[in-house]
């Protein structure tokens, strides 16, 4: 049987570019070479796409790959060389995007892939977009009866008018400590924990560097529990895992620098707690239009044992030591088979959607 041509899309124009590179390294290492011919689709810091033929290293494709573009029309040979550059058009069977944050995880890349008529791993345009936006996701989760921490939304313009007034009102309504977050963020970039209302205006201003819409949440004293979800119409939940940062909260340092952050797989929870959080994860995945994969992150309040949904990541970190693949490994699905399954799910979703009518026939 001919090998499936997979395009591994990585890098991207976001603060999570380097994280994406690490995930892509692991995926490349674990895609079964007897089944897949892997083409590298590197997106550089300026948003330019470069193609690396099978066998090229991720770094080489990023620095010196052939400049290509993906026309927003369904073509046979999807990736086209740009201008008079070298190389011939390349046809791919499925794309595996592992681009985090803006322009990767927020539905924009998915929109381009839809227009190009290509199957791709992960959630579609709508699911990716709502999962990326912490404020819209909260509204949908509340509607689905899934507990989230109390929050307020703040728009940049309100801060320009009266930052101090906004800060005092919010601290009054939500209490302290608080978490300030750009509505669209990842890797804890732009997030601050606030214990004194005086520090709030500055934290809000800092967060507007990353988004014009912010959320402020009540800070909980909580354990951090994560569940991996896999599937399309009938998603399945992994065993839960737990993250124990040595630092006060799971900030950028704790995620990528501090090696003493502990990942416990499975999380030490009772059977009842574990079932409860898995069920919430599946309901949240459906409420936020997930498909393919998603990592659902919870805060488990220490005092009450209650779970609050913190966020869903539609393209979670994917190195061998990342939570998402480790949770599936612990649930009985090793990394290479997890990749097979994600590609199958991408093809199945595309096949089903391709059968939808594009013309209205009467009668
Ligand atoms: N309401 C909260 N209460 C307690 N800790 C929180 C709260 N919100 C966020 N955190 C801490 O901040 C970290 C990052 O927040 P999160 O919303 O997950 O942003 P990101 O998308 O950048 O991962 C969490 O993993 C947790 O440690
Ligand atoms: Mg998070």
C-alpha cells in the first residue's frame, strides 16, 4: 500500500513557536516510517511557509526549506512553490498541525485548510476558535452546566478610561487573590497572580500587550488536574493526570524552565473523583465543539474537592514527556498508535464532511 503523505505543520508566528518545535520533534520521531511519508511544513516567525522533503531536519526546513504557499482553493497539488523558487507542487493526504497559539490553534489555520480541502488533525474552525478564547469558552461552559471560576471580562478601552476604577470594582466583586489573563493566551504568557489590588492596574496593562480582551478570575487554592480527550463524535477520556509545580502557580518558568515541576500520571484521585472529572472533560469537549483531540485542564479546589474547568487546549504540548501523550500511554495507547489514531480521525472527519451537500436539490 502506498504510504500516506503527512504534512507536519509546526513553528508559527506566536510566542509558542519554540514549544511547537519541541512537539514536532517528538511527533516526527514517532510517526511510523512504514506507513507515512512525512513532509515538513515549517512556519517561521514572520509567518512564511517553507517545505522540507522527507528526511530533512526540522531546523533545516525552517531556515532553508523551499518557500511555499497553500492556495485557498482545493487543488490537486496543494502546496505550491512561491514565485520563481525551485521545486514542484506537492500533494499531501493529511496535515498534522502542531502550531500553538495565534494563527495555529485559534481556527485561522484550520480555516485555510478547510478552503484548501485538506484533511487535518484536530478541531475545526469553530471548535479551535472557541477553545482558544477563554472568555467565550466560559460562557459556553456555564451554559452546559460545567463549573468554572467566577470571572469578569475587561476590554482595553475601559482601561484607557479608568484603569484604577476597573481594578477596584473587580477586586471588590471577586475578592483576592486574582488571576489576570489575556483572553487568548497560552504557556502562561501575559498572566499574573494578584494579591494586592494596587498591583492590578499594572497587570491589566501588561496583559493588553497580548490581547485587547482580558479576563480576571478569582484565584483558587487548587490542585491542577488534566484529562486527555480523543475522538470525534464519540470522544473518550484518558485517566486524569496531575501537575505539581514547585513554584506558586504554573507560570512560564514552571512549564519550560523549572525541571522540578512534577507530572503525576495517573493523578492520585479516588475512583469517584476520577470518574467525575473524566465525565466533565467529555462534556466540556462536546460543549466546545472539540474534535480529534483536546486536553482539558481543571482546578480542583483543595478545601471542597470541587472541580472547576480552567481551560481546554485544542493542540496541547506533544513531546514524549508532555501530559497529553503520557495520559494516553497510561490509558493503554502508546505514542505511535496515538498518532495513527489522530490521523484516522482526521481522515474520517474529512470524509464525512465531504459528503455534505454543497448544492440544494429540490424534491
Ligand atoms: N483561577 C485560578 N486559580 C488558581 N490558579 C490559576 C487560576 N487560573 C490560572 N491559574 C494558574 O495559572 C496557570 C495558567 O493559567 P491558564 O488559564 O491555564 O493559562 P494558559 O493558557 O497560559 O495555560 C494555571 O495552570 C494555574 O497554575
Ligand atoms: Mg493552562
